[in-house]
C-alpha cells in the first residue's frame, strides 16, 4: 500500500537524521502553530529542520509523519487521502516537503482545506523560495506562519565545521563594539583562513559531506531551480526560461552586473519588461541579490542598480576562472545583511543599510576618502583580524545570525 511506503520512508529518514547540530533558526520558528511554512533556496537545509523537529518532539510516537510531495505516489493519489488516514489512526502532526512540486496546482487550496477540516492537525511544510501564495484562492496568509530560511552564516559555518562556537550579534552591536567581539573570537580560531574557506565552500549545510561534489551540486541546483521550480511557481513560457538562463549565465560571469535594461534586452532579444521580470524571478529564486537605489523615484525603484549572485559559493561554482575578489566581498556583505536589514545602493559607498548606515567594502588598504564626509559611515575590511574605530573586519558581518 502506498501509504505504508510513506510511513516506512518517514521512519527511515527521521531515524537517520542527526541532531548533533541544530541551527539557531530552529528556535526562531513557532513550531507549536497549527501551520508553519519554511521557504528558502534549494540546499539551505529546510528538510533537515523538518526532520529534526519531528525527531526531537515526536520520536516514534506515531503521531507524526513526514512526506515529500514530489513523491511519485502523489501522481495517482491526493494529499487528502494521506491526511485522512493519518488522522483516523491518531496522527496529529504532518511534515510536508517540496509542496511546490506537488502534481496538483491547487496545493495551497488543499492545505487550507486540511487546516479547516482537521482542527487538531498541525502541519509544517517547506517550499521553494519562489513559493507563491494566492490569498484570493486560498487564504493561507492568516492561517500560516511563514519563515525564510537562509543558508549558513559564517558563524554557523564555524560551528558546523568544528572551528568554534560563538554567539550572534546585532548590526548595532557590531558597529558599536566590534573590537570587543574580535578580541573574543580571533584567539579561538584561524579566522582569516576559515573565512576564505567559507566564501568558497560553506554557505550550504552539505559543505562537509565528502560524498558530494560541492561545485557540481550547486550547478545542478541552479538547473533545477530554472528548469523546474520557477515554471512550477510562475506562469512562465518556455521561451522566457531559455532567455532567463542566458541572462543568468551573463550575470554569473560579470558580477556585479550593472544593469542596463535596454542593452540587455537587445542582447537577449527580449523586451525591457521581460528583462525586468526575469531579474525579479531570479531574485525570488534566491539565485541573485538585487540592489536597488535608495532613491524613491519610480524609475529607480523598477530597475536594480547592481545584481550579485546570491552568495559567493555560487561564484566559485559557476565561474571559477572569473572570480573577482572585490565582487566576492560585496556579494558576501549583501548576502549576510539582506536577510534582516534593508539594503540599497547609495552612490556614495557600496551599501546603504536601513537608510541610515553607509558601508564601503574593500581590502586592507581601503581608505575613508570616498565616504569621509558621510555620517554613520563605515569600512568593511577584508583580510583583517582586527578593526579600528569605524573600520570593521568584513568577516564579522557573518555573525549576525
């Protein structure tokens, strides 16, 4: 029976999952809510979080089951059948993976119906960062709590690799007291060496799996996102996907990609609106970070000033011969700050944070000349163990979660 296969697979996966290291984001999730959604890019560890929760809180009680909705059994059966069976046999918790791959386009409506029909049922589900919730068709927004799951911060990478265990800091704490933090952290590990390793291979939690070719895994992940996830989440024609892949190839070899929509449209044989849509889709898929102007004109708000690959690991995996260290630094900074802060292009420094702090990113010899007259301005300096006043080591911005 197909349902027996679901339960057997669930037991096998939960039994094999390790809880030796649990990310701090786990504690930020209100698991006790009746419906929880984990959104995020492929490979950032959403499945691991679901299985760890199930193992830690439900064990072998039989009250919980895990299922991935891209399983072939759901080509012939509905999720509602599994839910009904699980509920009638005392189950009250369901952990559902890959909802965006569910064969039915009405997955959101089905989850809403389950929520309404089974008042004692708790559902935690994961989906791609491109997950779209249409509140008019299925009002999950007031039933479900959504959480965006990032890849590993530099701090988390240090913990997972066994290089040290450290606390997280807020941006304000880093800007005001960075030297105290550096004095605590630097003596405990070779921070510069570990930071270089992280930039190349450390953002995705499977970095220490020796059975996986890390670079190949990232390249395959990109293909899956463009070929499968985006078409499943958006009404995108095949011709647009082909052009989108060409655009992403251009970006991956020229980051930071300074956007000229008209020239890009001509290169791709597309309209301006199509290029803007493709950039939006790549941003939603967490393949790129779009940096918009801090100015609020409609024209500036519609077009990003710069485009970075979402994290430096993608740069080393997709175009290792074209990696520019300056772009690596900026990509890292944009990646780590964008999860919890508003980030924009100021024109004076490299980044404007929360419309308040201006940050210029550079190497050890970077000076304040460009931003010396700007209030609340800082330098984020690479290859430096310690900072000084408003010069802060770049790696420390990886301790924010």
